[in-house]
């Protein structure tokens, strides 16, 4: 475990990663990369289809999209960043998965949008 922590600190202290993390939009990109890694990693690890779609694509990726919406709101990023994660997932689906997974793009966009409302959902 100590070796893992040491490797993590070594990576985070790399100068180019520090420069990248200075940009306010980088958490959106990191969360999106995690989504891509989960999608391709689940396929490479030969996780069954029901677990991949049910747990990873619906549950975990919806949580990631909610977090991306929260990051966009907290950092006052422009609203077009809401489209970044769904577009990247579209490319992942078109390259590897069945077309019915395209419905999840709408789910992710809705999750990001709801989080970006800041609790103003029912106010006039």
C-alpha cells in the first residue's frame, strides 16, 4: 500500500500534470477519462454484459456525470462543457459497444443538467 501511495505522489508531482491541473476545466477531463477507462476496462476484463450495462454504465457513469455537472457549476465553467462527457461516451459507444447504449448519453446529459441547476429546479 505504501508503494502505491508513493507512486501516486510521484505521478501527481510531475510538472506537466501540475501545469494541467492549473486549468479550471481539468476535473471534467479527468472524470471523463475515468468514464472511458471504466468502459474499455470492463470490456477488457470480460465483465458480463448485464454487469457492464447495469452497474458500470448506468450506476457508476451516472454518478460520474452528476459529479461532472457539479464541477462545471462549482467552477463556473461554460455550459458547453456539459456536452463534453456525452460526446466522448458517444465515441466510445460507436467504437466498441451496441447502439442501444446511445440512450445512456441522454441519461448522462440529464444528470449533468440537473446538477448544474443548483437547486433551482422548482423555482420560478
